């Protein structure tokens, strides 16, 4: 059975001859009763504070669990984002490499085509130079033949003589005198 401060105040001791001084015992009991009452109030206040703190600890524990879950989710999301970024970068690099290879291949094909065109132009120039040279040689041969043997055709009216003129003459074309 628990003793309350009121029990201490109201307790009556049996009287005996030669016992304790009644006023001192009553004063002491009053003092003990007040101290005991203060301790009971303090104990009750501490119990209430423990309950409040337990509730707060429970809330904080719940918040801690939520924060840990959030942190884990954020870390997973971060890792996923990194993996996605790496994959995208690899894809972009791969596409750029393929595109660069295509551009380089096209440039090589164009360079090869231009080199072929240049060879053809050089060959054409060589053939054209040979053709022009052959034509000039033919015409010089004709001029030499005409200069050696002027034709006597009346229809030409001296045109053959005109062709046989000296081209080094500064006075211009005309029959040789």
C-alpha cells in the first residue's frame, strides 16, 4: 500500500508514557509530508515529461525513417540519372563517330573522283595538244607544199600567191616581189 502525504499528516501515534514530544513529532510529520508531496508531484511531472519525450522520440524516429527512405530514393535516382547520362553520351558519341566516318568517307570519295577528273583533264589536254600540234603540222605541210608549187588556176586569182607570202615581212601580207 502506498502512503500519501495526507496519510502522513493524519497519522496518529498511540500515546504512551514517556514517549516522544508530541509537538516535535507533529512538526516533523508536517515537514516529511510536505517533502513527500513535493516528491510525488515531481515524480508525476517527470512521468508526464517521459511520456511527452517518448511521443517526440517516436515522431523523430518516424521522421528519421522517412528521411532515410528519401535519401535512399535520392541516391538511386542520382545513380539512375548518371547511368542515363552516360548512356546518352555514349549514344551521342557513337552517332558523331558514325557521322564523322560518313563525312570522311564522302570526302575520300570526292577526292578520288576529283583526282580521276584531274587525270582525265590532263589526258584530254595532252590529246588536245597532240591534235593541235598535228593540225598545225598538217597546215604547215600544206603551206610548204603550196609555197613550192603554186597552182595556176584562174579561179583562184592569185590567192595561192597570197598564201605564200613571207610572214616575217613587216609591211603585211602580199605577194613577194
